[in-house]
C-alpha cells in the first residue's frame, strides 16, 4: 500500500507495528493525533493478546487446548463463535474447509526427515471427519473421539475483526487498517484517500519481497491470502505447503495462492483456505455465493478471478506487473541476458532479525528494517525489502532514506500474502534495478539497516560479486544484528 503522506483537515495516518501470533502486525490509523492512534493500537493489541489465550493451537494454556483435552466442555463466546463459523464454512465448502485437522497438522509438524506415516495420517484424516455437536443455548461443545480442533485458518481473521472493534471503541479515528501477517481489514478512509490500497505479490516466488503483480482498493472490507510461501516445510530437500487437504491429509498442490475479499477478515481468511483446496471453478462459485471476490493463482502460474474482481482494481495507477512480466519473459529464454547475468540465477538472502529476548518488555518495538543493493560506490540499485510502514520512524534508517529521498515513502507498501514468520525475511534479487531494468554482473553491496522507536540504529554492508560462479556462505550474527545466509545460483 502507498502510505498516505499528507494530512487532510486535522487528520494524519499513524503507523505502528508489533510481533503477534508468531508473525508481524501493522496498525495504520487515520486520526487527529498520534496519541489517539497509539491508544487505538494499544486497545487492538490487548484484544489480540486476550484472544491468543482463547484460540491458539500452540499455547499449552489456551482454551482451545483445554477443549481438545476434553470430550465435552462449555466454552467462551469467542471460541463458540469461531467453531460455529468453522462448521458453517465446512458445510458451505463441501468439506474443503475443516477446523478439525489438528491431529493431521501435528503429524506434519513433526515430519522433519520424512513424510508422515501413511497409516497414522489416514487415521488422523478419519478423525477429522467426525462431526462435533455444538449446543448454542449452553455454548457446549461435544468433541468426537479423534477430532482435534485447529482453527488457525479462520482464527487470525476473527482476531483481526475483534481488534478492529476494540480499536474503534477506544479512540476517535476516521479510518483504520489492521494487518496481521497479510490478513487485513480496513475501516473508514486512508488519510486523504477514500480507499486503502493493498498489493498482491507474485505467488510463484516464496520470498518476502516478491514483486507486486496486482493491487486492490478496499473500503470497509477485508482481504486474506492463503498459499505457498516462506512457511513451507522442507522435507528431504523438497518444499511442502502448509495447507492440507481434508481428503487425504496431504499438502494441496493444484494452486499456489488464493486471495479473497469479503466483509469480514474471518470470512476472507476461511474462504481463502477453502479456495486453495477446491478446484478453481468450484472455489470461484463458493466465493460468489458468499458475496466475496477471489483471485486464484494455479500451480502453472495461470490466474483466475471472480467476475467482479476487476472492480477492486479500477482506478489504480499502473504498477510494475507489466515490467515484471516483461523481465520474466526476457529472462527465461537465453542462457545469458543481454546484460551478462545468468538468466535464471538470483542472489537469495535469508536474514533473521536479532531479537534481544533478555531485554524484551511490553514496551518493546520491532525494528524498522530496510534491505537494498547498491553498486560498489554506494549508489542505490534496488530496494529489496522494507519492514515498517511509518515514515517518521523509517526516516531513522537515514542512510537508505537519504539515498532514496522523495521516493522512499512510495516504496512502503502493505501486501496480502501467506502468513510469514516474524523476524525472518527470505528475500531475493534477480539482477534488476528499481525500474525493473536488467543490470550486469560485477561487484555490489548488500546493505541492511535497522532502527527502533527507542533510538537504536544498526547498519551492515556486505560485498558480493555477481558472475557465473555460484556461491553460498553464512554471516554470523552480531550483538545487535541477526544472522544472514547468502546463496547465489539457480533459484529453487
């Protein structure tokens, strides 16, 4: 998203970020003062923390975990609502969405060196088919033997919805967007714009900086994306997606990504998962029947859209998709591009942000981070990654900010993609500059700069030589900056 840069009347857009639910959250609030925006963000964070204790499949003390240890239990209104929505979507999707797959997911989480045992997987799938009974009058859940509830595919959206409600109750604001790991919802206006703009990355590339290939404009709507990404499991050198088929318990393979726009984040979140499982035509029909719009990227890269998806893109200025498509087309043919760069090679950067857990507190703020390539003289070539949407704090990354000047705010965008891991930023550079023009081999600098709201600032510049020789090496973390792995060669 392009961060609204100006003020309208007495309102400005204020941006905050935090690590929640194992991923990163962004809060963008149109308000008269930063203090009002901060109050709204605090209320949203409080609601997120409360619901994490209810809905988490990972916390041993969550209400959901207690339910999975019981056969019958009276549950809180939030847990009952989420399970009710999950069972409703299970029926509407013909079983493509299933929130009873906890035992299947557990088998995959422990599959480090090989695929799950076929017999155990079959039994877990059979257990997930057992239908629970929900008593609305008493909020009682009767869990059949073998069914293990896991509501992650809907809960994150539900939490976004409730966080929006909490923020709106706490302070006066003209607009708000809450984005948790790519699932987001917008209310009101974005500064002096009526709509919030959200980018969709190229689903073929499992990197945090995949190029934006589509943009949508949203007002009082939500968007969620499910699909392949940086959370894929690597088993025996092969990548397996995290969305599992309720039919056989195996990762789905027909689609790379499904993005859904709906009235609530919970609905968008659940539908995106269902569409990833269903055949494309059935998925688009389900979205239409649900009053939602959808965009599906198939395994071969083909894109299918709802008939009314185009209305979401109307009025948006042209963006690099055309240039990116041209670059890909020109790169796939010759062994060497005209520039001399090996066509299907890229520099892959795996950066894990340093987090000082010993000094982390409720006042902790995730670092604002920028990663870019420059030539050996320090002139910028391409910005690879920007984490943190607030220009006021991103300016503290003064080396990058001063290099890019007025272009810097336009590079900060909100994107909807598969959930990422907090603090882990796999990125790539395929040899293009900021204008999507190919650059040649030679000596370059990989630059990483971070800053925090509390004033800490770090900068590291790493020389890399791009040629026809592949390489791979690790850079150890320092006291204030995380570990880096660099690999140059054919993209996986």
